[in-house]
C-alpha cells in the first residue's frame, strides 16, 4: 500500500483491520512449516485456525523445559494415563487436539516468539518482550 494523504496535523486517528480466516491459516501454516510434509499437517492447520488462540511469552529460569514438563506429552490421550497432572491431560483430547503449545528448545522459543511479537510496536511491548528482542 502506498501511504497516505494526511492533513499534516500529526493527530492520531484509528482504523480498523481484520485478519480474515485465510490470513490466519497462512500464519498457522508458516508457524508449523517444519511439519508441512507430515500426514497430519492439513488437519493440524484446520485445528489451529478453528477458533481464537492466546499467544503468550512465559519467562522464568529454564522456562522452556519447565513449561514443556507442565504441558506434558504431545498425545493428550496417553498423557491422561502417564501424566494425569499435566495440562494436556487435563484439557486436551488426543494427539492432535492437545490444547497447548510449548517451544521444544531455546532456539525454537526465540524463533517462535519473534514469529508473533517481533513486529509489535514497541509501545505495546512488555519488559519481557523487550528483553527477548535484545538477545
Ligand atoms: N500433531 C498431530 N499428529 C501427530 C503429531 C503431532 O496432529 O501425529 C500435532 C499436535 O497438535 C502437536 C503439533 O502437531 O502439538 C506439533 O507436533 P510436535 O511433534 O512438534 O509436538 P509438540 O512439540 O507440540 O508436543
């Protein structure tokens, strides 16, 4: 888009934007690009775009491993038996609908955080996000 005619007053205005469903499914496909050749890929993208998601940055010492421990194994069905206290056991259904995501390594976490938060206007960034940007 070429921007814009302006009255030059410097006053802020608001506009409305909507990411439509096809925009979200493109995002989900990019986020899970590493699984694009897997047989479950199409269903995974349908699942990931079937409703709103809440994306968050969690910060503490060894956050990656601790969050992975808390969410439990990929297969929520099996987790109900082997890890009944895990989040996936409590809110997930099966190997696809497992209700939560957790980065699998420090490198993945950096890439995935940047995927969602890197472009956010700095005024809206929390201290935690700013710290990550500086890494
Ligand atoms: N998934 C699936 N079928 C499978 C394996 C994975 O639908 O056989 C989905 C599931 O939602 C999982 C996501 O694909 O969380 C990413 O898979 P990954 O192997 O990275 O598991 P995770 O790291 O999420 O435990």
